């Protein structure tokens, strides 16, 4: 083979290899540059970071503490108890002794007359009654206690105070309490002590 013929396949091979790889790669992008020697600065983009946000603060009101003043408690004078000297010995009984009650009646009024006198009184029970104690007499006054017949202790007895005798026998009070103002003011002490206890 002639040297010329040897060159052809070699040339064809180089062409085939270059055609198979495609176009040559393009160069990578670079930062823009200014024409050489212009002296102008290059504009580089910068990121601006804003300053931190500030929260507005309102001025807080100032409160001055207030104190309530109290007036002190009033002062009271102190007292000293001075015992009174006793010149006499203490009494062992009342200076005015309780009077003795009246004695039992020797004549009128009788128990039957007292029961007949109170039989129609509205404050007296409409039951059969009997004399429990008395009658006791002092002057023109008499005092008797009566009860329902057969009830020795079950029912409170009734007290009967009267004045006069026989046909003049009159009822002063009848009931469980006969110590009325008239009894206290007019009755003899022996009758009053039976009716009132003093």
C-alpha cells in the first residue's frame, strides 16, 4: 500500500471519532468582567439584613402606696374596787320574817260553803270538787285549796280566796294563781302568805 492510501483510513478514522463525540463542551460561565483596564467597580449583589424589630414599650404608671392611718384606741381610766368594811355580822335570816299563815276556820265559812260558792264560776272546771286544805281564816278573809274529787296529786289544786261569812260570803279570786293586786294590798298577812307566799 502506498503511503497515500494509508493516510486515508487514518483521516477517516479521526473524522469518525470526532463526529461520534458530538460538539465540544462549552466553557463554564464565569463572573462578569469589565473590559480590561476600565477601573469601574464590579457590582456584586448583596443581601441586606434588616435590624431586629423593636417592641414599643408603654410607660407603666407608677403607683405610690397609700397607708390608712388608724387612731389609737381611747384610753379608759382604771378603777380600783375598795371593799367596804363590814361593821356588823351578816344576817342569818331576813329582817322581816315571813308571816305565819292563817289558822283553820273555827266556824264559817265551811268547806261545803266554799265549794257551793265556786260551783258556777267559769274559771273552775265543771267537775265534782273536794276541799284539799282549809278553809283558813284571818279577819273577814278566808283561803281554801280545792281539787277534782279523787285526783289527790295528779292535778294542780285550785286556790280560792273569799271575804265575808254566811250570806255575805263573796269570791275574791279562784284559780291556780290568786295573788292579784287586791290580795297583795288588802288581805291580812296570814291569808296573803298562803296566796302569794310572802
